[in-house]
C-alpha cells in the first residue's frame, strides 16, 4: 500500500459527460501528479501540483482540468468525454515535487466511456 | 515521444531464470528509476540510480547505468512467478525547460512456473 488513495476505482459513463476523479496523497507529501495510461499511448503525464499550485503540465487536453485543495487532496475533472478517454488514470505523490524524487502511485481509477 | 525506451517489449522466461530488461534514453539525466506494475494496478517504485552511480542492488534486483551509452539495465535474479508484471524505466531530466519524470513504454515480463 503506497498510502495514496484514489476514488472511485471504476467509473462507467457516456460520451459527452463530465466526471471527477479524486486523489489523496501520502501523508506529508506536498505534490500530486496525474497520469493517464492507455494501451496505445502508454503512461502519459498530465499535470503536477505542488502545495496547491500548478507546477508542471504535460499532455493534458483542454477538456481536462485539475486542482489541488488546501488539504492537499486533488481532483481531476474530465469533461465532454470521448470514447478515446477510456483509460486508467493514476495519481501519484511525492514529498517536495522535485522531478528527481520517487513518486508513489495510487491504485488508479479505471474510466470507461461508452 | 517517451524519453525512455525499454527493450524487449515483452519477455517470457522460466521460473528460476534471470530476467534482464534494458532502457535507453536520449538526453542527460539527474537519475533513472525503475517501477513495476502488476496488471491494472498502480506503479510501485523499485529502485533509483543517480547519474553518478554505475550499479545498485536491492534484494534480487540489480540495476546498472551507463551514462556514456545512455542506457540502463534491470536484472532480476532467480525469478519467481510473482515477478510477473510490467517494468518501466523513468528518467528524471529537464525537457524543453520543464523538469519531468518521463516513463518509457515498459517491458512485460512473464515468469512461467
């Protein structure tokens, strides 16, 4: 158990809908990362937050947004969902958000868009 | 494109044999990390090797790093069925001014009993 929690574990929704994925980092970690993993694209970095502020952006679509709250939990919002958004979404956390740090991954949310 | 490229993409061996996976990368790095992922689960950090280190051990794992060849290898000795998983290398570097940990596509390892 990494100490990172993600909810929900599974999500099934329809195209055009909006969903919110939630992540709680390990106790004491200030930085949260979001990744998308699909069969054809592999593990893609989406976005990173550190202590409530956006720190780095990866291949995140404009339809997607995220935030980190004062209690350090984070939410990833996916809107106008398309079939191709079906994937595993992982949250990871690290202590200080430095790029050389070990990241601790949550169990993931499996999103299926029908 | 991904910074790290694992080789082979898939590897199937008998229990008890050693498994070697390779990772190549393109730019200079701060460190290189190996992660493991059981099917559909989150990634688990295995080992980190810094750019000034050449070899590191952790239990049955041995990682080497050759910065001149921009490559790393992960050796799992005396493999067990429970080692069946996908293994990813991740390079910590600065790409286009942004500090990132970039994951490769992974090697899918199957240990046959």
